[in-house]
């Protein structure tokens, strides 16, 4: 997931050097969005799952549930 997010952002950030101003601005904006979505998927989603899902889903593998 980390490699995918950075790869997508690296491909789009090259649009910053485009001669069309709108394309350059959108390349920068889309790169930031890819990075933020990657961080959200890695940090926010697991922490929300931990707090919102029932604790029985997070029991140890060795215990009988």
C-alpha cells in the first residue's frame, strides 16, 4: 500500500512541469490527495476499526472465542 501510494503520486507529480497551468495545478493537487489517501488507509481506517468494531473481533488467535 505504501509503495502504491508513492508510485501513483510520483507519476502524477510530473504533471507539475506541464505547460498547461490547469494541468500543473491539478497534478500537484492530485499528488497530495494520493498521499493523504494512502496515510488515511494506513492510519485512520485501522484505528477507526479498533474503536468502532466490537472487541470480540480482536481476540487473540490462541484464545477460544
